[in-house]
């Protein structure tokens, strides 16, 4: 029987949620600050796009490498180095003097941010060896991640009312200071005992594959499909080359043999497609709240916050569900609840059913994120937990990008099919009768998005239900230092 975690481990968990909150808030808080900083820096529309996207691009591209690097050099070492870099770069970003400078700094922040998520999750896996305690710790970690994402725009709105746009970046500094001060005392060091050299060609292939695919998916909605399709094709080819290399090299970045496990593969598939559904719904709902219902960005952020808070509530209650049901049943049941929440969006015509729909949808995903991620990182020996954590993170990023692109394209096609008067999904028309038609067309697009999301969640619930065993393989002892 594994030794239960004590006070030091739980205090260490409190330290580990700080970088989790940082990354989650940084991904969402910039949207409200964008108009103000763009005016101050004189950013063009293209530069604005890169200011928002450069961080996410680089995080997605480097998370696989950083998860494996932490396994090799030590997770605490990588976490503290990445956290320190994140704090310093946040200060530089806050005082950027031009859009190009901010784009470059945001990209560098992405490199630092990529060290944080897999390191925190891998350390939690090593610190909490008891299965029940580990499940509760991962649930707390996931709760903070989604609560941070929900709180980001709201907190940013408060800061922007009293301070300049740079305050959105400076808020990271105190959290980093606490991490650097308490981390060496409360967090143990873990590393693989015999990890071999870092596979640099594999790093290049994984970076190129993820960056090209994510870039292509994001660009699908911006104009001609030629460049996006070419990028996705090139990224796919690099991904195939990466997979072949991982199956033959003696020190792979990712152990692809893990995909032989049905539960492991099913959870990763569920994480990707749940990300597709949630990102697509999030994109349409935020636009619906502002463009159709006429709410301000801050009001829309407040009305949209229940989606992140719903996931947070679902992750917190997930460990309790396993007292009565197996993880498979809890995850499948949660996904069925998400499907029901999505159907509320099919019937929507106003703020109440929209907010109710996204809340129920998000609540149902909680068991997947809490129990599913626990299964992924618990399916490998502790010395490879960083690599496994990076798979889950990459799946989330790819799912989110895929959802924004494909569901965004589908919604735009529905909108223009219903209202093909040459207007955009921003519902920016001046004639009252056309404005009403455009709003009705956009509402129809949201209804169709709800149907797609319901179908995805129902399919994932069926996939998970077919699994007979949803329990992590007992891990081997880790090498502590």
C-alpha cells in the first residue's frame, strides 16, 4: 500500500496550483485588454491576431518537449526555471513599446508557459502515490485550471477599469514570487533514473507538426483555405514522421505504445473531442452574447463565466462519484449530462437558456478532466509522468483549435445559408429589418452548434461506456532527488 501524502504534500499542492492559475488566466484575460493595448501600441488587425495567438501557438508546440525534458532534468527544476522566466517576461510584456515587441515576448511567454502545466501535473502524480489522494489532488488542480480560465476575463475587466493594460501581465508576478520562494521547500525533485539524451530531431518534428496543424486550423476561418490546408497537410506529414521516429528511437519523447491501452486511448480521444465541442460552443456563445443580445465585453465575460465555473464544480465533485460508480460510469454519465446541456442550446432564444446550457454542458465534463487525466498520468511509471501529462495537454490544445476552426466554419456556413446578404457573423448591419434577420440567422448557427456538441458528447459517452476497465496501471517507484 502506498504511503499517504502528508501536510507537506498538500501545502506543495497549494503552491502548484499557482502556475496552473497563471497559464489559465493568461490564455483568457488578454481578450479584454486587446482593444486598449492595440490603441496604445498602434497594432494592426494582423498584429492583434498574433498578439493573442502567439502565446497559445508556442505553448502547444513546446508542451511535448517540456513534459519530457522535465522527466530528464527534474520536474521541480524545470518548473522553477519556467516560472521565473514567466515572471520576468510578464514584466517585459507589461512595458512593451510596440506590437512587434509584444508579439515576440508573448511567444517567449509561451515557451515558459509550456514548462508549467506538465511539470505541475507530473509532480502531483509523484507526490500523491495513494490513488484516492491523487484523484482528489488532480481534481483540485483541474478545478483551479478551469476556474482561472473563467476568472481571467472578469479579473481583467476589473484591472482595466483602474489600471493600464500592462496590469493584465503584472498580475502574474506575485504568484511567481510565491512559487519561487516556497517551491524549493515544499516540492520534491523527481527525475527519470536513466532517461538518455533528449531526442532533438524528435523535438523539431513535434514542434513543427503541432505548430503547423494549430496554425492551419486557426487560419481556416480567416480567408482562402489554400494556406491553412497546406499547413495542416505539412503538419500531418511531420506528425507521421515524428510517430515513426518515436517507435524506433531508444529514448523517445513520447511512448506511443501506451496507445495500445484501450482506456488510455479512449480518454485522450475524449479529451480532444470534448475540447472541440467546448471551444466551438464557447466561440459561438461569446459572440451571441455580444452581437445578438448586445452585452458589453465585460458583461459577456460575466455571463460566460459559469462555463468555466461549471467545469470547476464538476472536477471537484468527480472523486466523490467514484465512491458509488466506476470511473468509466462517472465519465460516461458526465458526458451524457454534457450532451443534455448542449441540447439546451438547440432550443435557445435568450440569455437564460444559453447560460443554463453552457453551465450544464461544462458541469458534465468535470469527471472527464479530473478522472480521465488521472488515468492518463497514472497509466505510466512515475518517471514518465511528465511525458504523459504533455499528451493530455496537447490533446486539449489541438481539440480547442479544431473546435474553433471546424465548428466556427460550420456556424459561418449556417449563418450565411440562412442570411446570405453579404453580412458577417458580427451581425453588423444598419437596417433594422436586416439586423433582426441577421440575429435570427446567428441564433440558428448557435442552435446547430448545440446539435454538433450534443452529438460529440453522446458519442464520447458511448465510447467510454464500451470500456470494461478504467483503472490506472499501478506505477513503479520513482527516483527522487
